[in-house]
């Protein structure tokens, strides 16, 4: 049995509730969570050439490698979506997606391996309009179907209604909302969620406390422990 901890976090370009941009603080919070995989949103500054909000040298010193999802820019993500990996995980393949809708949005899908394990990951940040979110989720799931084996997607889905799902009815996908993660100063909305397919077994999930998140973003990180058969 392979066990992995996955964290998803909208880091708001490393700007905290105190309006200070502190990438070191973001990485310190992540290190304390001891994840194997990190799915980030808003990991880049928005305007071209989209420099990373988390400088690559700091990411490496913190013990992660970043998938180069947008080689034509200095970004560590695609439309701000980035995936960080512990060194024992090896990238096999990835694809960067441009999503439909009113605003520029994107996602990254990647398959990673280590001995005895293969897992496909997705980092995504969906739009503000529900009709866009539905179309964007459908687009991501359609692309994910091209990958075999267990799949874990995570990100800021921007769905504030507790009882509303973005998944098509009758699908083999499961949406997991660990709890209120926005706004970090007084969490009320479960904007940040995971989406998994059937081969993934959940060992636990949750939202990081405000104290542990150190006011590093307007979102709180979410985490999930998974188990995969060898």
C-alpha cells in the first residue's frame, strides 16, 4: 500500500492577509504540512511575463521540484496552476489546459511515478460564473479520461454553494470538500476541493487551521491523505 499526502492551496500570489508578499512564509506553511504533492493556484503574478510568486530557488531549497508547466514563460505554473513534488516522485507526462469561459483560466494534468506507483494529478482554478465552472470541469474531466489509473484533482473550484456539485450526474468521480477554506480570516465557504476517481482510497482530509496557515493567503490550505494499491 502506498500512502501520499496531497495539499491544495490558492496562495494569492504569496500575498498574505497583512498584504505582504512573503513566499518564504508560504513555503514554511507547506513544509509544516509534510505533503508529498502540492497543488497550487495563483502561483504566478498575473501580468506577462508571469514571474513566479514562489521563486524556483526557494522552492528547491524547501525540498520540492516544480513541474515546468509553461516553458515559454518564467512561471512555475499554467495560468497560475502549479504542481510541486517531493524528490522521490518522477514526472512521466503532463498536459497544460486552457479552459473555456469568460476569464482566462487553466489547469495542469500530470502523471507521476515512484517504484510500484503511478498517479495522475490535476491542479485547477475555475471561473467565477457557475456556467463557466460547469464547462471548465467538463473540459478537465474529458482530458483526464485520457490518463489511466488513479486520478486526484485539486484546486480552487470557486463553488460557494455547499450542496452544489460541478460533476456530471452518474459519473465515477467523487467531489470532496474538506470544509470552509475561504475567507481565511473567517472561513465560511468551501471553495477549495478535491475530485477523485474510483481507484483512490481516502485516508483522511481536512482544512489547515488559521493559526497554522500563518495568514499567508486569503484561502486556507486543504489536505488529503490517500492510499494506493501497489
